[in-house]
C-alpha cells in the first residue's frame, strides 16, 4: 500500500519559505503601489501587459490568460481601471463576443509614474538579498515548476 510522499525536512523548509516569501512580497508590493500610485499589484500588472502589447490593447480573454486570473476578477479590475480613466474597453467589429482592454494615455502616464518606485521595491525586497547564483537557481527552478503547471512537460 502506497501512502503519501511526505515532505522531508529540506522540502518542508523550501515549501514554507516559498509560501511565506510569496505572501510577504505580494503584500508589501501591494502596499508600495497603493501608497505611491493608488494601484494594486494586479492593476499595475494589467497596465504593464497592456503597455507592452501591440497598440496597447489585448483581448480580455487573452489578458486573463496572461495574468493567470479568472475572467470575473479581471472584469472587476478593468471596471475599476476604466472608472479611473486608465483603461477603456472596445468591442471587436468582426466578433461581437470579443472585448478588448485598451490602455489610455492617462493609464500610460500612471504606469510611467508608478514603475520607478515599483522596480526599486522589487530590487530592494527580492533581488538585492540574493546572489547571482541564487537568482539563477530560483529562475531555473520556478521556471520548471511553471512549465509543469502549464502542461509544457
């Protein structure tokens, strides 16, 4: 009879370190962005993805997939960003079911104001404490986990 593969001490330590660090990092980045720009971390990521997209727009379903979030949660965030004038929606003339999120000029300006503080916070909280070797190990290890979760392996 095969039972569960319990975590050994090293695995448990790694798992708990990951959970704790991810929660603390997300909380602190949310606080920094809210304080400096009035954005949540998710809203900032939405603006970043739209800014990087061709014509600064993405189909809502594509944006939800890229953010690994539910369509309903994305819709709520887009509603809030739209009310703030940072994003607008547009429909697709060839597919009435398709809705696009489009970054506005005000959204681009907000992103440009928020980015320096956000990057400084990411450096201070995540990158600076690590050696180049540790960064490589994290990138490779989490890259493998991400590939498996996406079904690429």
